[in-house]
């Protein structure tokens, strides 16, 4: 939780939440593919696209 306190000086809480989810998704996909030897599935692609869309729209809203 301290990271939210530090990060909230620079970003809003919704921005921090979306950033956290994007990082978590990337780490999870890398872990599952590289360490657990799972094949990349279409679900990974769709989840990544949805998350990157959320990042795009939330950052676009904050700069407008």
C-alpha cells in the first residue's frame, strides 16, 4: 500500500490501479510462458488488448 501513497503524488488512484493491472498482466504472461511453459492463447491477446485499451483511455482522459 505505501506505493499508492507515494504514487498518488504523481498520478490519480484510478491511473495507479490501471498501471498496476497492466504490469501484473505482463508479468503473469511472461511467467506463464517462460517459466511454466504454457502456450500463448488467444485469451492472453484479448486480455492484453483490453488492458492496453484501458491504459490508453485513462491516460487520454487525464491529459485532456
